[in-house]
C-alpha cells in the first residue's frame, strides 16, 4: 500500500523546497518499502546510507547552489 500523492514529481518538489530552506542538497531515493516507496533525504543521510544504496536508487537531487552566480 503506497501513498498516491508520493510520486516522483511530488517528492522532487519537496526536496527542492527543503534544499532552499536548509541550504543542504536533498535527494529523492527509491526504497524497498511498500509503505514508503520514495523518500526525501539530505546529503548527510545519503552518506550514512551510502553502502546500502545502489546507483539506481537515487532518482532526483536538488542543490540550492547549482545556479548560483559565482562572478
């Protein structure tokens, strides 16, 4: 049973809002849970889970500084 509102686009918007709110990179990952098929985590949680995730688990990332003007 999964939440119908927990789509990739919904989680991507949530990750983007969290990234701009906190200043940290946020990621959307696929989980093996049927109750929570997608999760939004920050970069610190990603490093903690690093060995348990594969590259296909990472579905989206939001970096608040990717479009920052460096000049």
